[in-house]
């Protein structure tokens, strides 16, 4: 599945909180810090930019998919 190119950091963080059991811990400067305890603890920083760079978005999606044990396309479908 093709990765969308117009995803903002805020939109991605909101999606992860609503559908993927992440919670917003805090925000430091322009980075939103999220964490989850399902299935184990993971903390991830998401840049709060209007448009995430493609490489940054792919890296975040890869880390989440690996941690949750789902294909990356499952997360992309929610975007």
C-alpha cells in the first residue's frame, strides 16, 4: 500500500492514540512523545510538523508495526 505524503505529526499522533493504544505522555518542543504498554513498553517521538517527511513517516510506521506485530499496511489503512 502506498504511504500518504500529506500526514501531519498531530494527525498521526491522534490516530495512534485512538486506534493503536498509545497515550500522549508530553510534548517537548516540536516533538510529541507517545507510549504504549501493549504488548510491551514502547516510547516513540513524533515530530509535530505540518507534513512529515516521507522517510520519517516510514520509519515511525515500521517501528510501530514491528512492535505491535502487524503489517505496516494495517497502520497505513487507518491514515
